[in-house]
């Protein structure tokens, strides 16, 4: 048996005792991870804590906590460009010794996260990455995320159907690495292979910030008023693009990613032609579920747990399939 397997075996045994004590009404083992007041606890550190997308992830995590009988804490910085703050939150979570930790790394937290996660492993705390993989670390026992490259490719395919075989296209991303890069590159690669007549004339990083995304969209549209299509890799960039296209009275077709309430309103109104929506509720739920199972000694069968995504337009937004992914069924 490897040292790593032995460590997880010992941690699992300790955590099973904690969970069993909770289930029988007895107190948790003093000092055991997550034991605290006797209820097992898992801590999730998201990229941010103040957007519709992350609110839906939180809702899913809390629902799993209720269903599985564990306490769930959910934290994250105010924006997705506060890497140092997120690393501090991750360190605090490790220090609190919960039964498990879920972590969705910001771009700016990728370099510092592995050392902190290694400390979690040393303490016997299982870790699940969610939404975004952790670079350069084998500590997470699984990553719960969408197929972000596939999301980009799906958006490119749908946009090509909307605008035809030729025309200029631009992209606003919500970052330069991680999920944003995967969506951007999936979009670009699909066009290069399947629609070489569609030319990408500009790519800008809106940093998942509404104001910055709007400035980027405004600048691109001023330089390219005849733009045929525009792709946003998250809800903030997609909303900014749609608002600027409408303000300028342009015929540019807008596609994007993520189904926040504001995005769905714009889809219904026709300002956004379509979006590839993830299942943020499901991502949060599955992350907590995997952590609870790990605490009982059952590790995931696969390292990559893919969360479903669907193409949403004004025509199918009220369908059963879409409502189920949006958590409205």
C-alpha cells in the first residue's frame, strides 16, 4: 500500500467514526476533521460569492447538505480576480479541519493552491475541485466540472448556424487560463476545423467583471461595427456584449455561456441568440456528495466528473430538458 493510500485509509476511518457518531445522535470525535459540534462539516471555496452563477452552485451545495445530513459552509471572494484573498480563504478552511473541502480555483490562485492543498492531504482532509481543475496538483480526488472545451465548440457550432459560412467574429473571455481558456480555445478550434470562413478579429479579457467586459465590448464594436457574431465565455461578458450590441443598434448575433436570470431575460427577449448553460446547481450538489462519500471511505470511481450542459434559445427555454438543468422542474 502506498503512503498516499494509507493516509486516505486512516483519514477515512476517522471520518467514518465522526459521521457515525452524528448519525446516532452522539458527539463527534474531539479533534477529528469536521467534528466541531458533532455534525460533520464540508467547506466549499468558490471563485466568487456574489454572482448568480455561484449563487446557484451554493444552492446545490446547501441542498446536498440538507439531503445528506451535513453542514455546508460556502465562501469565496467578491470577484473572480482576487487570488490572494481566495488563497487565504482556502488556508482558513484547511485550518478549520472540516470533513472535506471543495475548491474552485481562480486564475490568480492556481500557483499558490497546491501547497495549501498538500497541507489538507497531510491533515487527512479530502479535497474535490469544482468548476475548474487545480493545476499542478494531484491532491483533489476528483474534479466536478463541465466539458469547457466542448462548451466552446458547441457555442461555435451554433453561432455558425446562425450567421452562415463567412463573417467576422470576436470573443470576450472571463479570464486567460482555466475554464475561460478552455472555452475560448474550444470555440476557436471548432471554427478552424469546421468553418474556416468565420474569422476571429479580436479576443479580449473582461476578467468576469461587468464594467470591464462592457468596456471591452464597446471597443471591439467601435472597431468592427460589421461584426457578424460575438461570443462571451461567461454571463458577465455575454450580458455586456448583448447590451452594447443593442445600444449601437447592430445586427451582430450574440452567443454565450451560463444561465443567470439576467442572461435568461435577454435570451427570451432575443438580445442573446443562445447560450450554452452549465448545471451550476448540479455542480454544487455533486461536489458535496463526493466529499461526504470520501469521508465515509469511498473515493470516486473517476477523477473527472462531467456536469451536463445544454444549448438554450428563446424557442426551447421552457422545455422540460432545459428546466431540469436550470433547476426549475
